[in-house]
C-alpha cells in the first residue's frame, strides 16, 4: 500500500495489439475513479515509468498487476518475471495473456517460417538486401538490441503463476469494473478464478435456437443470415456454443458468428476439442463421403476452433519435427478423408 | 441439362471409320444438335479388339493405355467411345491399372518409352449411350424431338459388352435404351434377348455357330413384330445386318429387319435428313421401316375389357 | 507375438516402442478384443485400451489428451454401421473423428495416428489385424513425443545477458 | 481425496495370467501408486476365497475403492460388485482391470511386454477408480397394460398369453383385420393343415377376450416414456363405419360398384370392392371404406352402400380418432412384406403374364381365393401342365438381400405338393440349397421328392418367352445351370412361381426410431442379444417377436410371441424394475440452452425446457451411451460412471510410463463456479 493508503496498480503490455489498454479507457468516466482509488505505479502506455523504477521497488510492493499480452519473446518473459516478483496479485488481462489470442496463431507455424514470410516471401515485401531483425546489431554508436523471438507463443500462466484471469479480446468494461471493484473491496474470489460468466455466449444470445442439423457450412460472404435464428443452424460457424459468456453476445447480434475470444467455458480444458465434439455432432451424413462433403465446406477447422486459444490448448502448437537440429513446424497439408470402408 | 462442351474426349475406334460410317455420321449430327463437342483423341490407335488380349496381354494393355494417356493429356475428364468393344477395352484397362499395381507399373513403363504415362482413374470411360442418357437426359431429348418415331416398332438391342458386371445399369435386363427410344416416340417391343450374343467374331471362325446366334436374335425381334432393331455397337450392327441374307438362306427364313444405330433413330426424331444420318448404307434396307413412321401418335390400345375370368396382371415397375 | 525391434523400421524408436491408446466401445470392439484374447490371437503389445460405453461417448478431448501425454497414436473402435448398441453412436463418432482428424492434421498430427475402425463382437481377428496394422503404420511414422514440441520454445538466439528473475512473490 | 484407500488385487487366474504377466511385479508396482493402501496378488480372485479376501480387507483396512486386475469386466464385474456390496462398499466404487483377455492371452510370448501393458491397464484403473462416485440404481414401476403392435400370428400369440394371465392388452393393427400373412395361406408346412382352421379360433379369441382391446385400421404415431410407463398415441383411421351399428351382414359390399385389385389380402391376384371386409373370417367383422377407391369420395355421388345398409351404419363424414394409451410394456410384432419380384427383371414378373409370386400362388391355391383353389394360368381358364418354381428370389443375392429368407424352401416344396395334388402337372424346383432344418421338414422334403417333383440344383438365370428349341413355342423357358450334372438346362414350363424373399416393411426403419430400438440396414429390428436375448431390445420394456426381427416361419413366430409374453409377464409380476444408474445428467444452472444435444439422443431422453431455456435428461429414458456428454460444447453434461474426469485420469494412468516429468495440464477456472 502506498503512503497515501491507496493500493498500488501496475499495467503492462506484452505481446498484444494494444486493444486491452484501450479497453481500460472504455471505462469512460469510471477511469477517474480508478485513478482516484489506485496509485498507478507503472503504465508504459500512458505514463512515463521505466523498467528501472520497477526494479527499484520492493518485492511484492505492487498490489495488483494487470498484465496483458502473450509471451512472444525474451523481453515479454523477462517483464512477466519482474512484475510477478514485484506484485502481490497478477491478473492475466485479456485473451492474449490468458490464452494466447491472435499472437498465439503464430503457433501454427514456427519462428523461421514466419520470419521468411514476413521479411522475404510476402507479396508486399520489398527487401532487396534480405535484412532480418537481429538480436544484436553492431553500429558505429555501439551495440543495438532487439528482443529475441521465441519459437512458440506462451500464455502468461505458462511463464509465471497467475491469480486471476480477465478474458476477452478485449475484456468488456463491465468485467473490468467487476475486477476493480473486487480488488478495492478486498472481496477477492479464490485464486485461479476467471472473472466472467460461467455460461456460454448462447445464454446471452437473443437468437432463437432449435435442434440443429448442418448440411453445409457457409462463409460470411456466401450467405445473408436470418437475423432471428441461431447462426449455427444456418450453417454459419459460431463458437458461441463453447465460448464463455460475459460479452453480451455482441458478435452474433450483428450477424457475425462468435469468434470465441472469451475462451472456453468454465472448467473446460481444451475449447477446440469441445467445438469439435459439438460441431461434429450436428453435421449430417451417414457415409464417409457424405460426412467429408459437409466438412469440405468448413476450411481451416483448426483456425476456427483454436482462433484464440491455441497456446493454452492441450497441444499448444503445431507439431515440431527435428530437421537437422532445427525444430520445424510440420502441419499436414493434405486434408484427411474418412476411409470409405467405414461405411460397412 | 446442358453439358460442358469441352470435357469429352472422343475415341472413334476403327469400325466407325470403315464398316460403320453411318454410326459416326449420325453420332456427329446428334452430338452437334445436342450442343456437345467431342474432341477426338489425336493420334489414337487400335483398342486391341478382343484377340490381342488373349495373345499377349501386356502389349495389349499398353496399346489401350496409350489412348488413355493421349486423351488425359488433352485435358478431358470423360472419354467417350461409341463402339462397345472399344468402350470395354478402354474401361477394362483403366480399371485393371487402378486395381493391379504391377500392371500399372509395367504399362506405365511401356508408355514412358514414348514419353507418355497414365494415372488410372483420371478419366471417366463412358459409352456414347451412357453419355446421352446420363448427361443429356430424357427431358432434353424429348424437347429436341421434332419428328417423333410414331408407329415404328423397335427392338432395343444392347449386346453383351456394355452390360458387364461393372455397369451402373441393370446388367441382366437393362432398360435405358428402351426408355430413350420411347422418348423418341417409338413403340419399344419387349426383346428378351436384348443382351444376348450377336455372334461376335464367330462369323469368321464358325459361321454355323454365328448364324444360329444371329437367327435367334432376328427371330425374337420378329416374334415381337419389330420393324427395326436399334443397336449401339458396330459389331452387333454388322453381324445382324450383313449376315441377314446368309441367315435367311441357311435357315430358309425371310427376315427383313433393318439394323439401325440408335443415333440414326435419334437423328430422325430430331428432324435431321436420312442422308445426313447415313441411311442407305445398310444391307437390309430401312426404307420399308421408315415408311411406317406415322404423322400421328398411335392410338393407345384401348384397355381391353377385363376378361371376367382372367386374373389381374401386376403392373410393371414404374 | 515376439516384440519387434521398432528401431529397425525407424531409428527414432531407439529405446522404446510405440504406444497407442485405444478407446473401445463396451458392446462390440471391447468384446472383439476379449474374443481375440480367448482365441489367443497375438498382436503387438502397443495398445493400451480404455473401455467406454459407446464410441459416441468419445470426447475429442480424450484423443488430444492421450497424444499430449505421450501416446504415439489413438485407435477408436466401435460397432459397424447399423450395429451400434445405441442405434447411432458410431455415426456420431465417425463425424466427430472426421472433424478431429482434419483439425489435428493442421496441428501436424498425421491422420494415420488417429484411426477409427469397427469390429463386431465376433471379429476378434479383425481387431487383431487392425491393431497390428496400426502399430506398423505408427512404427513407420516414428514417435510423436508431443512433450518435446511443447518444451521447445526454441530461442534460436539465446540472450544470456538478460538477467534471470526468480519465480514467485 | 487423500483419505481414500484403494485396494488392488492382481489375479493369477491359475496360469492364465501368471504364466505371461509377472503378477507379483505388477502388485508391487501398484502398491507404490498414490492412494493405494493394499496391493495383493492372488491365485483365483473370482473364487469364494478371493472374494472374501476383498471383503475382509475392506472391513479391516477401511478400503474405500477396489481394483481387481483379472479378466474381462464382461466376465466378472458383477461378481466383484456383489462382493463390494457385501462388504458394505458401494458397488460402483469398483473397477475391473482386464489383464487376461487384453494382456496375458494376447502377448503370450513376451513376458516383459505383457507385464508392462498389465501395469498400464492397472495404472489406468487405479487412476479411474479414484474418480468414481457411489451410485444407486433407479427403480421404475411397471404399468400393468401391455401394447402389442401387429396382429399377425406372433402378435396374436403374445396378446393371448398375456391376456390369459389376467392382464390388460391393447392390440394395434394397421390393416382392417387381424390375421396377418397367415390368414392368406391355404396350407401350412410341413403338416399341411389348413391355415384358416388353426388361425381363426385364435383370431376369434383376440376379438372377444375381455382383457384385450383391439384397435384395427390403426397405427401408433408416437411413443414417449420408458419401461413401465410408456405413453402411446394411436391413430384410429376412420373406417367410415359406425361399428356399434354394423352387423357385418355384407349388404354394403355386395352392392358396391367399385371393383379394385386387392393388393393386400389377395396379393394382387383378386379383386375387392371399395367398401370391403378383407376376408370372411376377418376380426373384427366390420367392413371399411377405402376412400382412395370409393366412387363417392371421387365423384361426390354413389352412396350405394349407405342406401342398402339396414342399420344406417355408414358414416361418410367419420374422421380419424386419436387414442392415448398408458402401458408398461410394448411388444412389436409388425411382420414382413414380400420382396417386389419386379426388381429382378430377368424373371419377367410384371412382363410375362404367367409368372406369379409366391403370395399370388398362395391365394390361388386357397379355396377361398380368386380361383377357388384351382391352379390356373393368368387367363383364369387353363391349367398348367408344367410349373417351374424358382427359389431365392430377392434373397441370397447381393444385388437385393444377402440373407436367406428362411421359409421359402419349405413353402416351395409345399407348392410342389399342392400343384401335384391339384393338377398333376410336372414340377421343376430351381434351388441353390434346400434348407429344411426344423422338425419334420427334411421328411417333408423327401416326401415331395417321392411325389415326383424335379429338383434342379441351380440358380435360374432367366425366364424368357423367346423360344429357340422345338417344344419351347408358347412356353416360358427357365434357363439354369444344373450344377449337379454340370449342364445348362432350358426347361419349358407353362407357369413360373417366384419364391420372393421376406423383407421388412418400407417404414420399418422409421418405426424402429419411433419405438427407440435398433434395426439392421434393411430394417429388421435388432434383438438385445441374438442368441441369449432374442425377443428383448436395447430399450427396456420394448420387445420384438416374429418376422419383424428377421424371416421366420409360423412355428418360430409363435414361439417368439410366447417368449415375448413371458418377458412381459416377468416384468408385470415384479411390479418394478431396477435400472443401471449409468446415465447422463445436465447441470441445468450452467446449461446455456444451445440445443446441440437435443436431437442426438437415440432414446429422445433429452427435452428442452422452453421457459427455463435449458435442456434436461429424463433419467428413466437415458441409457447412458454418453453421446450427448461428448457433444456438450460447454461441458455441463456429465456421464455417470464414465465421467470426464474418470476417463481423463485413466488416460494418464495408462500412460504412466510416458507421463513422467510431463508438466501437469493446468486449466482455467479450476474453481467451482459457486465459489466466486
């Protein structure tokens, strides 16, 4: 507690888009209450603090650290350790810190393939000298450093222990309020808790739901959905069935299937597996060929099922195969088909 | 349904260029009026007929596979053969290459010598009748029919080659040619011997055997008062047509049944002139039969008053 | 069946052999495995089976969990179509497995590592053949070792100068 | 959990397990597993001494969970569950590890591999048993009335057995009369007694039994509920007859001007009127108006029947009636239909006049049939001099049905006899194999041979009227290879009879779904066990009898009818039934109402509670397959005894040697929801 009696608050931004920072501002006028109630000791996005200031603090002297962003490079990891050391309560703030989110999609590939694409192969790249970022670059003025890029994106709790999780990409303001309120009142839930609903998005979705039978999937550009009927029943992929509620079913209400940013429901180990089980249950087809024909209309299932949660799923990333000492991501390109002998 | 124009490769075969020109003539006319385009396989060669397979199978398969390779190279998805024997050999080669790895390797090794190769299954091998029935469909054919073959009694003759076990049509008693002729307006007679042997090459080996087989077919068609027999195979047509006088002589019969290609009958119904369809080249003249085509649909035979004693007859399958 | 030396098929097996986790339905395939036993049909000791009431119970999480915890393959077996004890559980398994295998392929799990098959209670021999064939296939594919994939965060350029900070408060 | 004490017992099974698996090593290894308090190996665990060992240990050491590593759970799970129960332990806290059928017997030549695998299996069971929960079986009360669907000989027998035992029965029959196919037959093999003579008294009994409520011209539309407590909706189709007034005098149908081919009772060989009673001995005796062929419904005038009805019993405006029944058990005896012989075009049925089906022929030889029992060609005048009978039409043929239709050989032999008896014609039977495996059947076969029928072993290739040889003109020629003499034969005959296969009704699959039971692809209903439980189904309280479960002759159908009745009477006698508690349950507080699970249940056990917006499992209907459990996207459906946690733990257990050092999976929200 600071000398003024206010709890000390730190906010940090690792590998993320910055949306979570904006989400804090989405508290609108309540942000003033936050500023009043807390002594903000670290918020690189908004205030001028340096790493050195944190290092100078006593261990455990920060009451709450809201940490957003995934762990992508050595600097992210270093800051996670540092803030963990200095904070009493660590909150994985937002989908990136909690389950990997968009940065986590990099786990479908590896560092080298990604660098090759970004710095060499992508159609818009103009890099005649084939320059790649280096950790250490010698220049006349001395040595320049960039963070070292890891092969795999991890979540905050895979690097340091985490007390609470605040899901969402970004978290909805009302849940930030709940979290802030809990901290201020001291009525904290048991460690490990997720600050969010314990039902899925379907519970909040106003669309009419009935029994489901999917004969084919439609991508958003292929169909104008009925505004009142469950999107999944119309063949539009919607992760709402397996996604923790709390957002107020924003996407389905504007004719867009839930993307799954709040992560899997309470108690679920692998959200993608739940989606496979559920979607696989309601597609049509009694023969290998018919089933495959329906699934052919759903390209990139892993992308749909693990869009936000790959680093926090059971498998965490695409399989790595050792290739001459380098670990290389090796997805299987060919789409597996069911053996027609299963029809008999 | 209007078919895509560019996906049929066309394998004519040797008969159609020699003994059965009327078949090709009429085929081309019909295909044209249906809006289809057949792209002839360039530099095609013999299908091996039946003999070569019995003598030396690997060269025979390779010979056929060369045609497949050329057709596939042309970018076709379907290979059409109007001759039943060609169809069978092409189909058989494609199927066996897919089924037997060793054969596939050997044949492809042979093809490689000519810078060719064939991946089994890359072409759909189809008989002309199948393409017309499946891809064009009876509805389109009915629309195209300008001069229905009213009053003409036709026996549909399938021959033995297109009904081998792999057929998607009933191999024991196919009915798709029946249905096609019915759509053209003809009166289709029951023809129990519709898949029986025409004698094949036995005419060259044992005319007694062959003529007896031919006689049975002619006799059966005659029993059902057929004005003509519709065929789908040059070999069938030739045997039944060319040898009809010999059969008459040998069995002291007086059969006078013209043997016509189904495409000739289609052409007639589509309003194409007899000349363009190759009429006149047949040995047993079709003139008398063609005169029977009436301007009006035959009156439906009045339902005979139920014989009080007779037992009801089951309806045939729809 | 004497233990094969799997490293002859794929040197990566040095020191161990394939491990396949099986999920067998109570009514058909588990009984097929029982019948293989009573008939003394030998098959490789690679399969470690788990009984579930129906392949319809197969939660995709179970398959992923097994791969994650060290299995080299997962074999799911149920009743033949139209013979499911619960009417249609096997069809549901087939649909889910189709989707699961597509998803796992994108994550680098070869589809042959996650197989679905049927065996009736009378098909002890078919059960044996299936396990044998799958073992051979897994032997060719080599170990999966998902642990290695997870543990590899592979900082290709280590930066030793960044100081280590201890975990915890 | 730490106070849980697991007892592990590794069985030697004499030499069966111990010969291949190092049981001492497995037991010693298991002792080191967490929570294992006792680990023993023992010669024969299933012996009374072995069971007592478990019971004593439970009492002495306070064991709370038991693992027995021995044979298949299908062998001895019930044995050890009872032992646990005797020791005061809930039987569902027991787990069987199958190290005999799945380890020692299949890896006989490699003791190391077998032992390693046995450890994996035992490891999985120990981890699993820790997650199990005590369960209590459900008790369902049995309603006394029984529904019998189908009034053929199988259903008639079931109904009479149950009714005679003093219990109420509802019989629902689709046709206007009960009697089924047996009512169409003339003679029955092998005794050749008259079908009507033995059937009519039974039909009469059903119609007049005080305990039987007969609903003909009716169909079951919907079935809800579970064993002991089914609610059944029956549609009684409008007969257009006021049955209370009708005396069955027959004035109506004798005046009806509409004559149509009777495809049902006369199998297409005879005619009936639009208002008709299928046959003279019909039960009930009332006629019915077929609105599809009645002139009044087509043209608006006629009403001849009404004019002549002496009791004013005709009601053209009568409408269907819905009846709801509450029954405890259901017996399905819905019978079969005849294979459509026109699908085999080479046999010419529908094309060649003198080709008949077996059922047409039955009607022909029936004294009350269209020809008065005379064997005549289609012209209705000529007696045949030669008759060919072709077996296996639509059966034993991959193009149609692979199965043997069971009854046709005997029926064909019976036909041979009847033709001989009535006409003296020459008979040729074309068969693949003659199958006569029941009492006095083979004797009958020999009798027919002695009567001079020609039996040609060869499947007929075709029936044609294309004559080729002298003597064939005007005949039907059956071409077949006589495989006993190795020759092709052409037999000219006047008449051909096709022994068409028995097939399930076209709507059999739909009916099976309606009653929640399984059926084969063709549509024959599936028995619970083909050998040991042939009249029960996977759905408790729903039984099957007769040809709806596969081709059967009269004796077999009668036996099954009685067997089904016995099973029903057992349940009625018990008054209640224990149901295994392996069930799915939905945590309604956490159900989001997405309705993914709603149409997955094969037993319709899941209902959606509209006003709460949640789904709910009816535990009495649920069979515990778990398909909804795996489907639930929010993981709020749990499958009892095969819970998510128990299977996840078992996976970790079987991978005991692969999991060392592996980081434990953490997952979000490890706290129960209420805690927050």
